């Protein structure tokens, strides 16, 4: 299973300077705990107010809010 580019992979790269799939079980558990307990990892990159609409478009990110009706 490839986790490259996911949030948990970003945690592994930031903390261990290696991809998540290359970590041992203890390091993987640490990354999981860090990801769910640290608010900085819970925020989506595109929710950053510094992103312009054009930058979102170029990055392939959603530019419109989708509403779910019940």
C-alpha cells in the first residue's frame, strides 16, 4: 500500500525524514498518534487563507465549496 503524499507520509517526512512505508511499527504508531493529536496536521493545505483561487486551480484543488443537502 502506498502512502506517499498523504498526511501521514508528511508527518513521517517531517519527523523522521523518510517515507511512512519505510518506517518500523513503533515509528508508524508514533506518526499516527502525532497526526490525530496535533492540530497542525488536521488542517487541510487548501484551507490556508493565503491560497488564491488561481493557485488552487493550478494545484488541482477544489475551488468551490460543495454543499450536502439532507
